[in-house]
């Protein structure tokens, strides 16, 4: 079962989410909170797998809550949940900041039940719910052009030639299955390569990889060869 926590100040909205999620065979709502402070207590007490986090709440908003969770991660709490932030309009600056703080993506609050449940499963499996192209537009909206560099960052040189290829495919938003099919390797091999890439670049997940690629001017369709050939 995927254990889900709801953190939103609108009781009626939370109730609607609970009805939808509890009706799923593979999901259960483990608790609700009306603000970030109570949400952090709920997360600590119930240890959910996925949190649906509203961006605009009293007492403590979604961004402050996300930053608190990020601080827990930096302190070594690897059990922190995956987070989908909820917002009422697209290209929300707060949503972008939440992604930079560790959220796995964001959804508009008027999304369909089918899309919501699919997004929760996607995040639970370790992937993002925001397509790289959409994330790129969100980043460009607030940080036009990223920060392209003449030479890739030194960390990029730690990747092997094969990892550079996998990096580009992840930056384009391909799943492990799609990468495996395109590179004629097993999914377990791709998973190992992705983990190695994240470790070498000091990145927390695939979403962070897309942000990092944007910040360094390395879109998935224009990734250069690894410096020094990689090893």
C-alpha cells in the first residue's frame, strides 16, 4: 500500500482527496493536516510514502514545509517522504522553489482523479510527475536561459561515456524502461547507472538532475561528451 498524507488548509478539498485515494486498491490516506507545522508532525508520526502538499496555507506554507523536509534530508534523515506540491496555477514560483528544495513535482489542484492517482504511483516508484519539458519552461520563466557554461562543470567529467548518454536520456525525461530499450541493456543496469550518476553529481533524484542540467546549460538534446572521455 502507498501511504499518503494530505497537507492542505481546505477541509473540503482534503475530504475529496481522501475519498478518491482511499478508493484505490493500492493507496491509503494515513492522515491530514491543515498547515505546514501540523503537516511536519503528521509526517513524523505516520511516516507516509507520499505527501500531497499545498503551497498556500496559514501558519506555515508549503514552501517553508518543503524546506524543513529538505533540512531533515541534509541532516541524514533518508526516510523523508516523496512530495507532490499542489498549486492553483501553472508556472508558480513557489512550486519551482519547492522543487529546488526536493519536491518530486507539482500538480494543479484541478487535476483529474485519474491523473492524481497515476502521479502518486509515479512518484512512489521514484520518478517525477513534472515532465522535463514542463520543468524546463518553469525554470526559464523565472530564471531565463539557465546558466550555460562554455565547458561542462568539473563534476560532469566524472561520468563515463555511457553515463553521459544515460544522463542525457534522463534529462529528456525517459524512464528506466525507455532507456534500457534504447541502449539495449537491462532495466537493472540502467537503475545502477542512474544511481551512479546521481552520486557522482551529488544530486538527490531525477528531478534534481533536470534542474542541474538546466542550471548548467545541459539540455537532454544537447549534452556534450564528457570531458577527458570519462571513465
